[in-house]
């Protein structure tokens, strides 16, 4: 009975090893590589779609924060902020009247930073 057990165990292990080696060898054939790359391409397309959706969402948040869509800031000022976000702008230092028109500053009570 012991011999039958060990023969069955060895045969099972041999079959599993052969199946694993066959799968691995097939993955390195041109067809196997093509299947792997096709799956990778689908994943990249899906990831790009998620990134585009997140970009659109963030763009909407920034437009709301800047007040571009609400008319709180004129398009020329918005474009200047987009082109030079950290640069000094003449209208940015002109006083609290301009700051009060920005929704982000209105929420802060019109106080400077």
C-alpha cells in the first residue's frame, strides 16, 4: 500500500510540474507574448480613461475655485493665471477690491493669505 501511495504522489507531482512548464513555455512563444501584450494594452487604455476622467474633474474644481465659469474673474485674468500661476500680476496687488471678487478670498473673509 505504501508503494502505491508514493507512486500516485510522484505521478501527481510529475503531472503538475509538466503542466506548469508547458504553460511557461507557451507564454514565451510569439502567440503567448501577443496575448500578454493584448492584455497589457487593454489595461493601459482603461488606465488612460480613468486619468482623463480625473483630469476633467480636477479641471472643473479649479474652474469653480477660480470663478472662471461663474464670471467672478474675467477671461484675461484667468488666462494670465494659467500662463503664469506663480508670477506677480498687477491686479493681484491692487488691493482688497479685486480679492473680494474671488470666491476663494470671499470665503476667507477677504483677508490676505
